[in-house]
C-alpha cells in the first residue's frame, strides 16, 4: 500500500516560487511607492529564491523530457548549470545596483511613507512564512533527506528573518527619525544576495570545471576496507548537474575470472551510492598483475600528440 505524504518536491518548489514571486511584486512595488530601499532590497531577496527554485524546477522538467542518446550522452541535465550561471549574474547586477542606491541615500536621505512601508513589510513577512511552511518536508517522507528542498527551506527562513528586520527598521525610523537605517538595511540585504549569488556561481563553475564531487581520499580509504579490494586507481568523480554524480575508477581486486568481480561490484556500488550519493558508476577491475602492466597517470597536453610528462605536468 502506498502512502501519500503531501506535495512532491517539485510541487513544493513550484508553489513556493509562486509565493516568492508574489512577494517580490508586493514588496518591490511597495518599496518604490513608499520610498523604502529596504523593501526593494528585500523584494530582490525573494526574487533570488524564486529564481533558484524555478531554475531547479525548470531544469528537472527539461532534463526529464530529453532522454540520453548517442549525441547527448547525459541528456539535457546540464542545462541547470547554465541557468544557474545566468541567474547568479543577474543577482550580482541587482545587488550592486542596490548598494549604489543605498550609498546615494545615505548621502541624500529620501522621505519614506512609514505607515504604508510597515504594512507592506508585514504583508511580505506573512508571504515569506507561507513559503517557508510550504517547503517544510512531510515527516517520515523521503523529502526529509532532499538537500535541494532543505536548502530552499533554509533560504525561505532567512528571508523571513530579513523581512522582520526591515519591518523593525521601519518602526525604528518612525520613532527616531533615523532615515539612514533604511539604506543600511538595504545594503545588508544586498550583501546577503551577493553571498547567495557567489555560492551559486561557485557551484556552477565547479561543476563546469569537473571539480571532484566528493572527497577522493576518504572514498579511497573506505573502498580499501572492503574485502578483496587491493587498490583504487584513476578515481574520478564529477557532477553533471546538482543532483547527478558520476564516478569512474580502476579497482585492483583479488579475482581470477570476470565472474569473481560481481560481488566486488555490488559492494562498491552500494558504498559509493549510500556514502557519496553516486548515481552513475563505471568500474574497471584489474588483477594485481594487470595493474603492474598499466600506468594510471592522466596524460594530456594540448600542443603535443604524444606527451610524456610527470604528474605535475613537467617532461621527463
């Protein structure tokens, strides 16, 4: 019997994105009308979350519709990374624009319709809390282990706190007249947006550069603890996208025939899937004698046909 645990991960991401988008409009237009840069910057933080969630959702849908083939060997999963790059660069531009305007308003304070600004901020807080609630995974479901969903939830919770800070800032301005508090809050939120954009761009760049998807030293040590595994060479891992980790390795085992490697393969696949979230694994098994006849150094140089160099790139 199957049990329903509420909306799926994509359903939660889609609904939260809709709420974030609505909040972006509410606080953005409210900030422009009331003259509060803090509200405008907080609306951009909501745009940040809406963009991130929609990119994840859209990329999943596009990738699922394009099956891998001889031409596109991993389908279209990597389109998520290009979307992330564009989204991250957009957020950088918006955050820098807010910082420039914040500096101008510190030098030349603008009047703010404080009553309306507090009202818009309160409405934004309600919407942020609603989005946070949507992203809470159902208890006992597999969604509790979904890193994408957990990350989106933490971002939404952070948005709620930032929104609360803006609302309290409006109250402070109302009772003290310190209009510099508004651009100061805007600058702080813009800094958070820049940090989020940096993390997005860093992860996307790492995936495009085939940065290792996990700690190879730790993985090699755990593999060598498996019975019959004598060595692990040419261990390589990379991410096609944020949720698809690929791994290849040459594994030296105690075996005389191909059929003897089946048990090794099952244990290695289970370890790498459970411990390091490897979704696609290619193994090349070798006996100790085979390993002695085969070098495992990655040799490649763009300007030579048959380069011979050491591991640091120098010739020998």
